[in-house]
């Protein structure tokens, strides 16, 4: 499998072959994610997006995945901001739901 240089998935393991030698899935296993240290609690507001939150907290919208990794109780990233079923009052948005935002990493 070919990944871009510097990919955060570079160290993720591949699926092991089955006893008959076939590969059950040609992809990567879940990559190891360390615990989120130093977090901020954020109440979801109307029309928020993960890339906007990443820009607000990290000055870099591409770091939205850090927010997702700090909230492992969701299966899909959009579940942090939207309910699977529309609510009567606000559609799918999870207004007021608290999500965890890891603090910005300092350059070393």
C-alpha cells in the first residue's frame, strides 16, 4: 500500500493474511492514537463544521482529525456535530452538545 510521505497512517499495520493466505481486506488497520492531554470543552453551535473548529483552535483547518480522535465515542466524524435523526427544533445539529478539543500542540 502506498501512502504519502509523512502520512499519519505510515505506522498503521496492515491486515494479517487468513490461514489460507488470502488477505481479508486490502487496507490498513486502525492506527494507534494516544490519549488526548490538555483539552478544552466546546459546546456545539449552529452551523459549525470540524474544519472551522480546527481553524479556530489550531489555525489550521486540516487538523480537524485531532478533534475526532479526542472524541472516540463517535463512529463517524460528522456525528460530533449532527444527530443521525433530525430533531424537531434544530434539524440534525447537536446544539449545546459538549465535545472535547485537544489543546494546540506546541512546536518542539
